[in-house]
């Protein structure tokens, strides 16, 4: 029997980036806030088994790769280079621990109550957390997502793994097959390729990164292939079978054709993520889901049930941590009577391979489908002086601007620190800036950001350095 406990203005279910940010912002705005989380630590998938640990391993493996392949050009000679996988994993865990403890500190600082345990909606304005009932004037669902399973592939997190298992392998596999050529597959494939695995990426679509600009994806394929990754595009996985050496996958062309078998010591399934709604009591509460299993909300994140809101991976839009954070802030401000708002066109997406890949706004394919008349400005990093001093010459900056108004509609970067450079372009989209605005803005020399300025100049065929 549930026991009635405290009452709150807001109970947030889920302490990932969307949930914990929502809780903190609501507390800043004077609400009495609790956040329920079933994990032993705060931070959700992102901080515990997603964004943060993957970036820690990406950085460690990139450091190892640079020592092997890049330092000699700088006149730095080293002897035999080895790596300690256990130390890499230890450092990854330390980075995760520091981040999740930081969220605990922020909860204490802002007076957010952490309700530990599995939570579900138990009735109108009621949340059950580990058998205790809490009253809530408002409830925000922020439980995020989980890896999407693939029919015919049974996950054991040892030989057939999701991103969770791929972040904790005890040794480098001789062969790794990655099923899925999106963000997660390319990042984790890069980690293990740098450390010595023979990596093959199997992707159902005819190109990598299906949601990103096609030209960007094509360049990424060329660069990553040069780094040693192999790609089987337009290919579907039919079934798997465990062997003494690992896994045998049965694959076939996506448009029909003869089946074949490929073998690997480890298989990573990274075909996307699905909203995590199990056990939340949504059906009993009457919360409506769409055909894709996402919670239906209006423009103010309200579900069809009064007092219940949803954000992040649970609702429409890209499944990105920073998208969830923006929605968490917005819904907290809406509940406080303010005008919370998210500009979805200004949400960047970043793939943390090397070089990095980043996009914001519309792709060329989207603009063509919408019949928009646009101009393209492009500038290669091979013509950027800072990139030359770094020895990172791959890639380009590409800006798409509306003809007539010159308004920036989208921007796409593949190159060094693209994930940082995209912020300037996200700001431009947010403020409806014109390419001319960026072109007239002084950029420090020498800097990678000059490639952004030159691409803006190139929209009007005025680039100086090419």
C-alpha cells in the first residue's frame, strides 16, 4: 500500500538533461520541486551511459591516434606507442562520476528534492515513487529514451551490444560490426577503430547520417573510410547467430538481392532510440501517445491530461540532450507564467568523430523539397590558415541562405572543432541573421572561425581566400 508523503508544485520524472535542468530552473523560479530518478546516480542516459562516457573515450582514442599518426609531421618523434584500455575506462568512469556528482550538488544548491526510485503517475496530481505517494500540482515527464532493438538480434551486452555495452568492452575486438550509420554508430565505431578493431558499418539507407545534409554525409564517408572504417550501405541485417568466435550476421541488399554472411567478434546495434514510457502509468492516466510511441504534446509541452507535461526524447523532435535541456527550461518558465519557447530550427546536431560533423537549420534536401530558392556559400578548411597550422585540412563550412532576403536557413560543417564552430551559426539562425551579417563581422586571425566568415562571403561569391 502506498504511503502519502510531501506535496510539491512540480514533480519531474527522470533526471536526465531535460529533467534535471527543468527541476533546477523551476526551483530558481520559486517552485517547490522534486525530481524522481530510479538510477543510483543523476544525469540520465547522457551523463551515465551516453554522451559523457562516449566523449571521454573518443578523446582518449583520438589522443592515441594523434600520437601514432600526426605528431611526426610536427617534428615530434616517439617510440613504440601503446595504450592501457583499463586506464581509459577508469578515466571515463571518473569523468562520469564527476559530472553526476555535480548534478547532486546543483540539486542541493537549488533546493531540489531527489526522490530515489522508480516513478509512475498514480492518479490526478499524484506520483508514486518506490511505494510512496507525492502530491504534485504539475508533473513533467522526462524519462528519455532507450536503444531501439532490431528484430532477429538478441542483445546480451557482451558479444551483441548496445551503446551501453560498447562503452564498457573489456578488450578491443578484432572485428566490430556496427549496425547503424548514425551519430552513435560512427562515434563508437571510431573509438574502437582507432584502438585497433576492424570496423564495418552496416547501414540500411544509401548514405550515412540520413538526417544530415547529403554533401556533408558523403564527405564524412570518404574521410572515415580513409581512417580505416568500412561501409556496407543500402544493406539490411536479417538475423544473427552466435559462434565460438563471436557473431555471424546474415545481411542482404536493402533493395533485394543475394544474402551473405559477415562475422565479427562483437556487434554493436545502433539503429536509433525509442521513447522510454514503460511503467509510467501513462495508459492508466489517459496520456495519449502517437503512432511512433511518443507522448503527444502541444506547443507548450502539455499532454492531453491537465497538469501533465512532457519533454525531451519522449516527444517530437531530435533526440538530443541539449534539445531536452531547452525544453526543460521552457516548460519550467511556462509553469511560472513566463513565455518559455524553443526555436527548433536553431538546435544544432554534432557527431564527435574526427573531424567533427555539425549541422543547424535546414539541409539542401529539405530546402529543395520545400521549393525554397537559396544560395550556397562554401569554404574549405584546406584554405584556412589556422587549420593549416594544426594540420587538419579535411572538410568545409557550408552556409545556405535564402535568395532575396539573404537570411541564413541552414549551416553544415565537417572539420576541426565543428561542434564548437556551429554555435555561431546556431546564433545566426536564432536571430534570423543574414549571411551578410556574418560576412561583415570581424573574426580573429588566424582562427578556424574565419572559415565561417569566408563561407558567408561565398554566399555572394565574395570569398577572399579561395
